[in-house]
């Protein structure tokens, strides 16, 4: 034994060669860790009277001369979310992994019953990432998933990218797993999610993306699951509509859906540097006669001035929008109206704009107050700046959860109209 040790000590190259022969073969033939997992890029969750139906866009690696991504839709059913996921796994013969999931679609039933328990389970058992976006679907998510798959195959459009764009430029609010968690357990408890729906009239046309026919078609499964070929048609003439709506969640549960008009009003309560439209109806001054004037709001700065009048909290929302006239409609229009300085507007125009901005903001704030939805985190704002007075105010309330209804909201606007 001593001779062998001395030999290896004097000839280390043989020791290295021995170790390579011992371990290299198993390393070469070993399968990658993720080879037995389904890479889910998007997941739809529908809650039914009998359990759950799930639909997933999965990525399947495919060797070819040129680089390309291969997607398929896989479905599963079960009386619980766990059994539905097992159904999907059994069909494909691989484990479900959600670490690379871009977006999750949730239907109305799942949303109304509450998202926290569902996403908590997916996070613990399937490693769902906290940065995964969540989109609300008023009806079934199955149809949305199939159309999203066709869209991904035929173009570079991904619904996860749409969510990222919307949270920054439309709803001005984080719409991922982390935001749902943090908002549900915050004092205000509220957050907004994007709304994606199927429309007969407008939206992105998945069938028009030029996706080629192919894939594995549709297969049945003894476990209740099914698989749809990657580039097959969803069998619908509907379109994917991201119409600027937003769903309001409180404590992880859906409470209401804001229309596109409501969202535009809500945007005046937040700082924004993304252009939005703003319309003034039936305006008259020295330049205009009963005109419909459409503005582009290029940016809007908002400040919340907080104070107390004795034991009454006062929240003054100060809005400073910058606008430019983009369109004018009236029966008789002088061509000179489009020449500066008319485009800068008159004092009457500025006053009318400011009045409408304040009125629009008041309408959306009152809508939130009536529904007891602290979408703008008023609780956190008061508690951070005027802690003692605000806590005293809360202690005097019969129901602390109704704190919004005792706050006096005031509105102030200083608009800047540019050419």
C-alpha cells in the first residue's frame, strides 16, 4: 500500500487520470437536472364548480439548424389545484416547474375567492417566482392561454411583456406576485392588476400572426388532461384585448373592475410621464365655439398635501399636468386656430382644463371611497407623516376599516398647456 501511495505521490498525473476515469463517464451520460421538468412560460387557472382547470404554455426544446422556440399548450383538470397539476404532469410525463413562468392568468372565480392561498401554494410547491406577472381574465383563461400561445409562435409579442409595459405606463402599479403579497398584508390592502380578455371586435388577432400549422394536434388523457399542438389554431375568431382596464384587489380578492375611462381618471392621482388622452367637450372662448378638444397629457406630477382640521384628516391632491392640443372638432373651424399662440390656449381654456381634471380626479377618488378601497395608499401616507394624529383619528372611529370615509379630500390643479 505504501508503494502505491509513493508511486502516486511521485506521479500525480496518474492520480488525475484515475479520478477522471472514475467520475467522467457518469458526468457525461447524466441528464440535465431540468430534463425531467415542464418549463411553463404561462399558466391559466380556472376555478369551476367541481374543481380546477388549468392551461399552460410549455416550452419544449427542439434541435434544428436554426434557433427557434417551440411552444405547446397542455391542460389539466382536477378537484383540487394539486390534482389538476398532477394531471398535467402525468400527461406529459414530467414534473411541473414554474420558476421561469412569465405570467399567470386568473379567472373571475379564482380572483373573487382570493389569490393569496393559490399563489402561496404555487410558490411553495412549484418555485413560482415573485416577479411573475398576474393578469385578470373576466371569463375563462383557457381561451386566453391558447390565443397567447398562437401569438407567441407567430410574433415576438409576449403577454408578460405587455404586463410589464402596462404596470409602468398604464395602471402605474406593480402587478406581479410580490405586489399581490405586499398589498394584501399592508394597511391599505389594495392593488391593481391588468385585465386581459377575449373580444369579438378589437384587439390582437392571434390567427393573423402567420403561425404555421403543425404540432402534435390534440390528444386525450386518462387523467383528464389534454395537449394542443404548438402552432395549431385555438378554434376561435376572437381577439386578445388589452383595453386599458384594471381590476382592483383588496386583501388578495377582486372587488371591482375599472373601465378604461376610470383608469385614465385614476392616472391623475399618480405621477406619470407616459402620454394619455384627455378630452374637453363643448368648450367655447375667443378661439373655439362648442368645440371638442382632445389633449395629449405628456406628463403629470402629483403631490399629496396632508393636514388635520381638529380631528378631521384633510388630503389635498395637487395635480400639475402638462398638456398639448392634439385634435379639435367643431362645426366651423378657423385655420388660424392651429397657428401659435392659439395652440398655447387662453386663460379660459386653462381654467376649463383644470376644472375637468379636478372633477375627474374627484369622481374616481369618491368611487374608491364609496367602495372602501384605499387604492392610493392614503393610510400609509397619513401614518408616515402624521402618525400620532392619524392614530388618534383611527381610535375614535367605530370601525377603523372605514377610515377613508372620514377623510376630507380636496383637489387642486395647475395645468400647463404647450404647443
